[in-house]
């Protein structure tokens, strides 16, 4: 029961961060979280420790827990790792592509398009990140899917801190182009498109952008 409660807190806070509802630097007060989730502060501490292990929050002695504020250098390193991992993932996917896998990716891209068209920022953010995890899942590689999930959660913080509102508007089209190359079994083009996609996202980051702020109580109530 305790493990389940801890997991629920971790999942709820991770989703709030990934969906850009919890801003970098937001203080995560233990008592507020305990009251909101109806659990003890001990369970909240366990959840915060797990989030700190995932680099989504920082635990500061005598100050408490805060949503992480990744530096520009950390952002560059995260994208460097993603390019290495996802280039090889795309290459491997192209070599084992099947009609069923392409159908699943096209369904995901269609969901992205619907979210973009409806101006649903929450769903759009989640779906655009999940595209990359979905590729790993369709390959049957749960370790890779988990690693990418962790990296993309960190990227959600990075884009929230450093990306302009309009900079990610082409991600959906780039995903669609990657799927088209995979469907054509064009390994070289698919890898090149994935690399350029990640480079475009990184290039859109403005490292002098002012950090946004948010209120924990308002986020949890939404």
C-alpha cells in the first residue's frame, strides 16, 4: 500500500513536470504534498527521493525540495546523449520495421496532430515526447524505453526553461517525416531526419530566457 502511494505521488509530480504545469524552481513543500495526497510526510519524502534520483527535483539541505533547474551545459549534455541513443534506435528500428509498427507510429502521429490542432498544450507536450519512447516500446526494448522516458522527462524541464512558445511547432511534422522514411525502409534518411529533429529542438533553446514561476497549490488543484 505504501509503495503504491509513493508511486502515485511520483507519477503525479512527474506528469505535472513533463506537461509543463510545474515550473523549474517551484518549491515542493512536504506538508502541502502530504495534505494534497492524503498520506504521511514519510511517503512524500520517499517520493521526492525517487524524483531526485531521476534528476527531476533537487533536494537542498535545510531548504527542502525544488523542481530542478537544469543548466545550459546540462541541457547540451542531455541532447548529446539523446542524439547518440536515438540515432542508433532509429537505425535498429528501420532494420526491423513491420507494417504493424508503422501503423502504430502513424496512429501516434495522428494523435499528435489532433492535439496540436486543438491547442491542447498538455496533451501536445506529452505526445511529442512519447513518440520517441513509443519507438523503443515497439522494438520491444523496455530498458531503452525507460532510459528515453527519463531523458525526455528531463528535456521537458529544459524546454520549459529555455524554449520559446513557437519553437516546437514543427516537431509533429518532423515526426511524420521520420515515420515516412521508416515506412519506406530508408534507414539512412530516417537516421538523418531523427538527428536533424533533435538538433532543431536544441537549436531552439534560448539560454538567456527568463525562468517562469508557478504555485504548487494551484498546480495540484488543476
